């Protein structure tokens, strides 16, 4: 909200109370207004509604903001509502009124593509979305189409969704999925030394999807080759030498053909030959590129990808207080050997760093990717890229994070005896919004509260932020 005031003092007065005014006066009345213009089984979806206020009086500006805002909103609703009443058939093709399930479905596929749960009035988190969305044949087909078009969506599906829901989907799509997974787990899991079983299992899930698309002739050999090569390298730090164990699956003397029917099928053998060629390609690449160049590439490729400015130039977050830690990230990540000379030691190190920044906020080790927009930005990670939320946060990492939390309280002396829980609740778990401006600048606007007067005593600045992994500055507006 932009308000021009007659004086600086009056501007400060407005700034201090406008958030509470909207929350206590406007929003409750707006909810009643929306209920008046509701349609049974349909939901309004208004991405943007600009309200232009006339000059306000100094004495009654609070009442006038609420009154004029509601009048303009009601004018918009009434105009469309009357059209729908007079001609109900146009609702089906409307761009502002949708069925509940169509909105849930849109939220679901939007999350798979971007890792973001858009603001909405139907669900609060991914768990509620999973429980509410209708899984029918149309939904399944859209899911398959998306997975073929955007393999990263498969990775997000694997990392972010519970086993029960994934099993529900897979059972309706591919009868051989469970045997494929069992076969690869038999071959790989017992031999996993430097990789966690979770890492191997998530990679196997990805390969099971690729096998399904291959055998159903939904992707070409070259697409399979390029997808497996790119995604395996990008999302799993699994050495290709380790995966060569899978060559043994094609050796008939091993006696596995009697136990696993898949090994008798030509499409499985063809799939595996393509995969082995992919491994040879990965091996030759590893031999020709030094570790130093590889880690440099990680840094170079983490250019910020912003959401489509036409549809989403603003993202709401609930961890805006994360920016308070920006001077400490470099030291924290170096101590945990996630970075060296400001370069990520591996792709998964960057993923782990993103998760640790959220642990600072919540104290929880179970983290959803939709919580991580600001975390990705501060770690120089493309917003729409997938984070491996299955990585385990170790006791050592928890200890280092808790030490950092206590260090912040110690340096911010005016906090006195504030506890870590108090710091989290008061400052860290703060709502805010990230704006992608027309001139490609990045802004963070933090919801203000009375306690923010203590920010004047913060020993470090938070107005302009740029960590070693960010390409551009983040302009922060807080207090």
C-alpha cells in the first residue's frame, strides 16, 4: 500500500497502525462482503485488484481507507456477480470463478513446477492439498504429461510427497513399478557405502518413472539418455562407478532372471543398455573435468530464476526474519564444510545449507520445500529448482545452528535474556513478501510489529543484503 502523507510525523503514525487497521477492521468486513457474493461450489480467484483511494482527511483517514476500499471491491464483485446471475453458463468459462477442485488441482501442479504454494483461501499447506485434491483419470494424465515435459517435477514429487500418496498414484499408472524398485534396491542398497539409503531409494524412484515412460513409448531413446544423464548428475551426488554395479543385472549367470520377471523382458534390457551408455558418458565427463572446475560450475549455474512476472511477481513467506542471519552464513557453512572459499563443496552441500537455514527458523528437521523461497535466494539457488528435503540434518549441524542462534542473541545485547524460542517467535517466524520488480530488482517487505523498535539496536545492517552466493542485492524493508 502506497500512501502519501502531508508530513513525516504523520507518515510514521500511519505506518505504525495501518497493518493493524487492515487486519482488525478491513479484513473481517471484507470476509463478510465476499460471503455475500459467493457461488455454491465455486470460488473467486482474483490475482490482482487495484484500489485507488481519493484524498483522505487527517482526522478520519482510518475509517475512509476501510470504507473506500470496501466500496471499490464491492463494485467489482457486484458487476461480475450480476453477469453470472443473468447468464450462469458463462461461469464455466470464467477466468475469475472456479470450482474448488480446479483450484486445488492448479495449486498442486503449480507446486510441482515451482515448489511454491500460492496464497489461497482453501488450503494452508501441502498436507491439506494432498488430502483435498481429487485424483481421477484426468488428473493422472496431466501428471504424466507434466513429468514428461518437466523431469524436475518428478524430483519434487519424489522428495516432497508422502509414500502413501506416491504409492496411490503409482499403483494407478504402472503395475511393474514395485518390481522395478525391488530389483534395483536388491542390487544397490546393500552396497551403498558413501551414500545414504534414502539417496539411493529416491534415485531408484526416478529411474522407475523413466522406465515406465520408455516402455510405454512416451519418450525417445535420446530423450531418456539426456534426461537420465542430466538429472542424475544434477540431483544425486552418486558416483557413476558405483552405479556400474547394475551391469550385473544383465548377467544371466547370476540367476536373477527366475526371481524377477522384468529381467526377461526386452524393453527392460533395452532400457538398461541405454542407461549403461549414459554411465559411460558420465565417466568420461568426470575424468576430463577437475573437482575445482566442477564446484565452480555449481556456483556459476545458480543464477536466480524468478517466477513469471505476468502471473506471480510477489511471493508471501513466513520466515522473513531469516535475513537477520545473513552475516553469519559464510562462517556457519565453512565450519560444516559445506563451502570452501565461498564455493559449494558439492551440489548436495548447497541443498543442505538451504535446509539448515530453515532449521534456524523453526527448529524442526522436517521441512517442506514450499517454505524455502527466501532460503533459496540467500543461498544463490534458483527459486524453481528442486531442493532435496530428504537430506538428514545431523546432530553436529543442529549443534552449530543452535550455537549461532545463541550468538545472535548475545551480540544483539538489547534482547537480554531472550530465549531461542523467544527469538524465533518474535523475529524469525515473521510474515513478509518478496517482490520481483519491473527493473528486475529483488525486494523483501517484512510485516511490522511493535517489538521492531529493537531493530534500531541491531549491530549489523539488514537494508541491503548480498551473501557470497547471490548475484544481486536483496533490498529489505523492515521498520
